[in-house]
C-alpha cells in the first residue's frame, strides 16, 4: 500500500508517491444528465419532473433551469477529449429516462439511445470505462402525473426502462448503477419538497423510498437477465451521524437521523429488512402497509458492487423542550417523524453549500458499510465540494477544492489500509453544472464552465487530479 521498498536507481528522479492506491484503482469523475446535457426538448426528449420543477417560479434559485446547462449534448466529443486529457480511467454519467423512453412507457426513442451510444463509443475509444447510472432523479413527468414514486407501479416502469437501456448499451457498458441517492429522491422530492417533484408528505416520502428500492431490485433482475456479465450496483448517500453530546436524548436523536438517512436504505438493500427502531420512529407517519410480501427479497437481490456518495457529517441534538414552536417546526421536513431533531453546527470549516468539511467521516462511512453490511467491492461514486471560484487571466486556482479532494483521498486510502475493499473513486464533478435547487450558483466542477460561452477551463484541482491519476496516488503533503 505504501512505498516500494527499494530505493530508485541512481540518476532516476524519485517521484514515487508516498500514498499509492491498489493496482487498477478506478479513478473517475461523475456527472448527471439533467445537470449537464441541456437540449431539453431535442432529439425526442420529453419533460422530466426536473423540467417541470425548474420551470415553476420560486423552486430554483434565480429561476435557473437545465434547458441548456453545459450543452454537453452538443459537446460530447470535446468533453470526452477533455476527460482523456485529464487521464480519467472512468466516467460516471446518467441516462436521461425521458430522452430514451419519452413519457416513461412504451418503445425506446432511437435518437435518444444514439446519443448515449456515441458517448459510450467515444469513451471506449479513449480507453475510458463508462459507468452508467440509470436514474439520477429525472423521472418522466407523465409517471409523476399518475403518482410518481409513491405509486407502486413506478417501480415496474423503472425495470422496463432498465431492460430497454441494457438491450441498447449492455454490449459496451460493464458497470451499471440503478439509482443515485434514493434518499434525495424520496425525502427531498416528496418530504421537504425542495427537490422535484416538490411534494411534501411524510408518508409519501416513505412510500417513495420503498418503491425506489423495489424498482432498484426489479431493475437489478432485469439487467442481469439482459446482460449476465454486467456489474450491477446502487449508489447511496451516507452520512456519519454524531450526537452533539453524550446526553441520552442527543444519542437518541442521532439514532433516529441515522435510521432515516442511512439505515432506511442500507438495511433493506443489503440485509433484506427495515430496522425495527426506524419502523417504530415512523409509526405515527405510516403503518408500512405499502410493503408487500416478497418486496424485501426483491430489494435485496444480490449486487456486484456498492456505490457510496460522501459529502459531510450530520451532528444532531435532541429537540429543545423549551423552544417556542418556530415556523420551521411546521415547515415540511425531510425527516418525517423526527422533524424536531436539531441539526447543530460545530464551527468547523464549511464549503459554499455550508456543508462541514469532514474527511475522517469518509473513513468512518466506508468502514461501516464494509464492517457492518457487506464484503462487496465499494466505490466512492461521488465526493467533492462547492466553492466560489474566480477566473483570473484565464485560470482558476481552486486551492480549497483541491485541498478537499486531497484530504478525502487520504481518507479513502486510510479506509483501504483498514481493510475496506475500495476499488475506485469518482470526483463530483467533472465540470460545474446545474446544482438542482441551487441552479448554477454553486460550482462543484474540477473544470470551470462559463455558461454564456460554454468555454471549459480545467481548474487547478483538475490538473492536480490528473497527476494523482498518473501516479496512482498522492504526493507528499
Ligand atoms: C449529490 C448529487 C449530485 C450533486 C451533488 C453535489 O447529492 O447526487 O447530483 O448534486 O450532490
């Protein structure tokens, strides 16, 4: 894991990294369809819930939409050339459901599939491994109109869509992720409503979470039927949840939020059951009557890999018994049944999202998944940070983003040394893009995008990452 034992030959520059990753470690970067493609009404694509949501006044900051985004749909060739220049070994992208199956039912749209065929061929031509995510939040609007994810039938529709994509791309794509971050789809989409489709009902959020996982299980089976050699996984966003103090009430608040944020998904997916304490916490929200016999067996269909997205930690405290009910108490929450748990800030450095920077949390998270849930190979399918960038003389020196990546890669290495079978890491994101409810106001990219000219400028972090990939590790601090 560390330096080779023998010294370099005399006269040879020793640039051996002090932290080397295992051979074949998959270095990548990630994006998602709605965040970069644009071409919202081209090539037969029809609206998704994010088109509807972003075009609804007041939903997205400054009224931004993904209509044009990074115009990646028209710039596929030069964008892949840029990835090759950075030396990426893999590129994680998502397929837009309404682009390849307009409306979410019925036959495939050949023009939509052709776009992804060209993308995949271009990647393979540059020696970049395509990593395909089927669902990164862009549900076809007609499926939302008949109930969306709280409706059971959406799970079956998702499996049909998976088959359609596997039939078209299965011969050239090895790695498949069913869902990206079902917590966000369920609890931000149907709980707090800050994401599309913008509904706020705790019971619906819980149903959505279940049907997303059911759709995942059915899609895994569909993918395996279509392509027995596919490597199939799911991506969950996980947070260590720490109590603000050792007081039993704070510890209990942490247990509740950990249940909703992490175990709601990890337990059904990897153990085939919902945690009893989580079900008790949710008793006043739902009776779980939507769970049918056999669902949990489908949901826990064996996987080949598990993807983990990691950004930050939650620190929480018990509800304040003396607090007057503030408006936020009544506001829709993404924590049904635990709305009054307080999220505490510790005063540690934060990113432009106001998310605390906590690299040790990545070690904790990866170890937990491995030690408590599974021996499967793990991949960090997203990790990154938003900071305010400045273009100076055509350059972007994003020292803070670079430091974030550096710290988290050191954490990833520490996890490997602790025995975690971590096989790859995908930076979020390849380029600045449409950051959901924040529109274009938050920049996560290693590559800067000027949204007027669509000019791409690799930031310092991109140049640094290219060097990390070249070395298969990190240089001295
Ligand atoms: C994750 C999403 C991704 C991006 C990052 C910042 O939750 O999967 O699309 O928005 O956060």
